[in-house]
C-alpha cells in the first residue's frame, strides 16, 4: 500500500535531499564530532571521494555511450554551453550580485563554482528518458562532461576567482587525477574484466547507488562540521534565502534560453532538443561535491561554497519535473 501513497513516493524521490538536511542538522548540533572521531583527513578527504568515483567507473555503460558519437555537432554544442557559456554568464551574474551587495562574497563565489561544474549523470539522464529525449546522447554527454569537468572546472575557478581562490591549478589537476580519474579507470577495468560482471552490476545497481549517495552525504556532513566549527565566517538566514532565490532565477533563465537556442539549431530533432534542454543547465552533485572538496579541502569556507550547489540540485529537479510532461508530449 505504501507504494501507492503519494506522500511516501514524494519522500522517496527527495531521499537524497532529506539525507543532506539531516547531515546539516547533525553538523550544526555538534561540529567537532567529525574532526574528533571520524578521522576526516583520511575518511572524507580520500576514502569517500575515491569510493564515489570508483563506483561511477564501475557502473558506466560504455557501449551505450559509443552509439551517440555520430552526432558530434550536438555534443560539442551541449558541452560548450554547459562548461563555457553557463560559467561565463554566471560570472557576470555573481559579480553583479556582489556589486549590489545582495550576496556576501563566499556565497557569490559558491554560485560561480557550482556553474563551473559539468552536468549531472543521474538526473540529466533520468529527466531525458522521462521526457522522451535521446537516451544515448544523454549517456555520452553526461559521461564526457564528467571527464572534461575534472580539468575544466579547476581551470575556470582559477581564471574567474584568481588569487582569491587559493587554487594551484597543476597541484589540483594532479590531485584530481589520483582521486577522480584513477578510481574511474580502475572501475572500468574491473567492469570489463568479465562478461558476467555488467549484468551483475546492473542487478545490484540500487546497492551501488545507495553506497555512493551515503558517501556524498558523509562528505557534506564533514564539510559542514568544519564550516560550523570555524568562528571566522558567519551568515544571516536572509542570505541563505537569497541564494535559493538567485539559483532558481538563474535556472529559469538558463532553461528558457536553452529551449529557444536548441529549437533554432536542432528543431528537426526533438529528442536531441529535450536532452540538451536538461544537459545545458544541470550541474552534478555526485561529482561536484568531491571536486569542490578536493580543490578547497583545507578552506573553512568550504561549506559556503557548497551551499549554492546543494540548492542548484533540488532546483533543477523541481523545475525539470514540472516540464517533463509537456516535453514528452512535444517530443
């Protein structure tokens, strides 16, 4: 009976968001716990990050992605918008918010950092499928975006935030190679080691997704424990509400602009339009959290940088869910 209960179904769809809220509440309740008892210098800094990306590599469907390589023009367009246009637009928007003093610098920088991330694999793919879009193109673009993001994201952050970001590009890239790329490659090698493994992994995908989700929640908890423990940075509740409003405003603008441009260029291929509609503005939490953590692991402002991303994720799900029915009928 619970499966037919709309309230229970809604809670299940927002399970990750509820876990994040629980992690924030626990971090606020007793911030020293993570540093005193959880050995975050090893567990959160290395183990959790590498586990998340190892599971990503283990579950990546390379054969399906290969089918979408034929449409190079569409792939280049989506990656350019996601990894270049959106960061540049957000840079202007965030600097305007700073100049007008609507947002404090840490939150404005966090909004920009979130925009520099690649698209999310899970929600962009699911939204594309639910809306009648091209699933193969979604697989290719989300996987390619994740790979490019390892290098593009720290480069954008260095370019936009400069010395204030305290990011050493080469050091960050090397760090991301062994924390991100190496676990993904190992996961892919293990996946392809036996023909019996992919069906087994698919059968137990829910377990893998659950472990990865809890790994992300653990990283969020540790990051906010560190932020709440620091007495250097304070913020008002109104600032948090303004961050949420700015994120939703930007998402609405990006969705509208993407729809117009995609229809002009790829209007005769509605399945691609639908995929691009989600891919152009979706930003990854699964990859974004460990990426940001790897870049700013010693920065007490880490929690502030993460907040816009944690709002971006439910915002894109909320607005995207509202559009799926109409998009499916259109496609």
